[in-house]
């Protein structure tokens, strides 16, 4: 019960303090809009191309929504030492970090639906298979959040967190099969693609719209969950090593 | 009765620096225990290890009878921690900060809100409860940080340099709050580099220097050997070279030191003949501004035990903040 109270209050505080702030909400709306516009202009295609662009846009919205906030807020709290308050609380480090990342996961999931809602106004997306789409969105949000956490505990300054985030995020846009298949990437880059969690999430998203997945969906899901577990474990190990040294 | 805190052979090293070098001590239930030493002596590192924010390299310790090496988070619910910097959430109000801190310890909403109101009231912050923490003055921040540390009514409170960097009036209020907490039965582990603060508040004190505890005793016992001493401080405009040696050869039985520029300290087992000493100085060309009898204090014991000149601690006071 004590852990549950602490967990819920950390989650609510972060939502109120960081994620539900107007600049953040507007960023969540503007970002997918800007990407959609950019791809339309670049491709010169009509509204019929929306379903094929949707998986990439959803993945980008989640990736940027989760990593941009979490890595900065955790670094900021570590820097001003308010994170010590959480470390002193009588809850396990695992519960604490799950509570701390909960807000970012929810924010990522909500962000994922913005392009979907917008697309529904302009194109027929009735072929969307929610049974595949929902777990894909959730686990991409979890993996991206834990990637943000991994970044946050690896750096000590807020600006480093932003730089380090971009170091991962921008290559992932091109390497993870969001807008063109991995098979079209140079042979040399393909192993890098398969080492990134978003590759499997994006494949699931393609599978959820028109069945365009390149790998079996269950394999995608299993690997995505494995990445989530590995990133979370690495982050916990890093916290123990660096922050409770 | 189990000791509130029991520490044995605790060590911590950061690279080449031995921050804590095998210290052992115990804090009794209900005691106000002082950990006194200059900056960099190992006080904060010790608190961090005891509260779970740092891992010791070796040694053992228990809090409330719980072995904290076997169960590092087992004693977290027993302790409250007030760090050396006010580290609450700047974007939350005073009330919300306290309520959030209560929630971290599993307090229910009604319980923690009532407790937050009670603490804001007793710490004189009731009028500022709805204001953001970032808008508080340093003294208010310090008081709210202490309030946050006792939100869950811990039996043992760790206070790290509670009056450093705040103004005189706020420091007084904070000391009164600490005394009040102690009177209500809270065990307090207080680190400070303010000697008078430790003397005024603590029952027992450990002197820590370069990561080593050089003496632990009650304030009464520490002061006992020097209480019979007679001390006079004489302040002059300037002092001629060799004046200390001249005084020593002229006044047998008196010990003379120069604790500060232009100040002579005369110490003896019997009352110091102030008149003759002042006359001697004036005849030697010094302009005497003031001669004052001083009650020997813990500072004298600290200097004697640690070998650290009191002016080293004094300069830390000046750099550290108001008294």
C-alpha cells in the first residue's frame, strides 16, 4: 500500500509538473503535424499515401514525446538534488523508476494517437488492426522511455541529455524502417537497424496497417519487450553505480 | 535499549581521497548527537552512507537495529533526512511539497494534508503555504526542508549543516526548531562546522577531521578540563614583531597565542592580570583597543583535540553564511 501511494503520487506529480504543461501539449500536437506536412511536401503524393506514412509518424511522435521530456526532467531533478528525495523514500528502486517513467509512457501513448486522429479526417484507416497497433504503441512508448532513462542516467547536465538524445533519435528515424524499408538501406547499415528497438516497433506498426510487416509480429513483440527489459535493467544498474556510489 | 545508530569501521574512498577512514560511533535513542568538523572532513559522506545515498567501501552500520548493509532500504521508513542544500521541488508550493514528501512515505491524503498544515503552522510558514518553493527566501527554504524531513514523523533525523548559508534570525529559528524536535523525543544526528551551534544544541559530540573521528564525548566532559582556565583576549591596532615572546618572558605562568592578526590571547590556571599585561603592551608601543575576559568554550577543546586553528573554522563561517 505504501509503495502504491508513493508510486501514484510520483506519477501524478510528474504529469502535473512536466507533461501536462501547455508548451509540452502544444509540442505534442505540432510535432506530428510538422512531420506529416514535411512528408507530404517531399513525396508529392496525395491523401491516399496517408496510411503508408502513418506508422512512421506514430513512431516518431512516441519517440520524441517520451525521450525529450524524460531525459531532461530526470537530469534536472538529479542536478537540483530533488531526486535524492525519491532515493531516500522507503520504496524499491525498481518501483521508483517505474513511477518516474510512467508519466513519459502515458505521454508517448497519447502522442501516438494524435497522427491517427488527424489521419482519420483525411483518409480511410479502417484497415487499422488495433490488436496489433495498441501493443506496438505501448511497447514503443516503454522502450523509448527507457531509452530516455538510460540517457538521463548516463549524463550529468541537461544540455548533455538533449544532445545525447538527438544522437540516438535522429539516426533512428532513418535506420528503423519508419518511412522506407530496411531492405533499401545499404548492407553495412542493416545490422545497426536490427540493434535498435524502434525497428521492431515500427515493423509492428506497419503490420497493423495493411499488413506490411517484414518480420513475424510475435517476434517483433518479443524483441521489443526484450529491449524494454534490457534498457530498464541497464538504467537501474547505472543508477546504482553512479548515483548511489 | 538498541542504539538508534550504530556504526563500526565505516570507510569510503573517492579515488585517491580517503573521505571516511574507518569511523565507529553510536547514537543513543533520543540523543542529539553532533558531528563536528571542518568542510571536507567527511561529515556529508558519512550521512550519505547512513541514509542510503552512498555505499560504504567497508564497515557495518545499523539504524534502529536494522543491519543496513544486509538490507540497504530496510531502515528508510525510520529516518528523516535534511540535506545540506534545500532540495524540494521549485515548481510546487510549500504545501504541495510537504504533501508529496508525506506521500513518498505512504501517508494517506487526509493524513498528510493535516500534517502539512500543522507543520507549516508550527514552522511559521502558514502564510506561504500556497506559494511556490522557488519564491521562498533562503531561511524559509531551510525551514520547509526541515519540515519535509519530519513529515512522516521519523524517530531518527539526520540534519546536514542545517544553518549554513542562512541569516542570523533564520538560523536562530532553525536552532529553536531542532531543540524542540529533540525535546519531543526525536533522535537527531547533526553535522555542523559551527562550534557554538554544536555546543549549544548537542548532548554528545564527535570531532571528525580528515575522515577520522578524533574524539567523542559529552559536551560536559569535553568542557571539563578547560572550565577552570582563565582566558583574556586583547585586541590592538597592530602588534610589533616578537611581542608574544616578550610577553611570555615577562609574565611567567601565562600562555600567549596570536589567534588573529592584532589579537593576543592570554591563558592561565589563575585569573589573568589584565592591567599589567595591557600596560606592558602600551609601553611596547601597541595601541590597545579592547581587553576582554573570555569564557573558555568548545572551540578551545576543538583546537586542542584536532590541532586545527579556530580561525580556520572561523573563515569557514564567514564563507558559509550568517550566524
